[in-house]
C-alpha cells in the first residue's frame, strides 16, 4: 500500500521532541495495529495537535511572580 502522507518528513520537521513523536507513534500503533491508513491519518492529526500545543507552551509569556 502506498503511503498517503510523508510521515517521516512530518515527524522530522514537526519541531516536537523526538521522544514525544515516538510516544505518539507507539500509542497509535497500539490503537490501530492492522490499519496502516488509519495509523497515518491519526499520526498526522496527533502531530498537528501536539504541535499547536507545543507552540502555545513555547510562545506563552512568562508569568510575573
């Protein structure tokens, strides 16, 4: 089966820590062991979601104490 998305490139350029990407992939493989297309789609969506959360954390201004 041909891949729908270039996940290797997406994971490499996501800006997320490598450990986070690997944890996402492990979880998604466990959820969809027999469906490559669903794994690709869910990995894409998970990276996009985590990336937006990661950007918010990085861009959040420091709180004054």
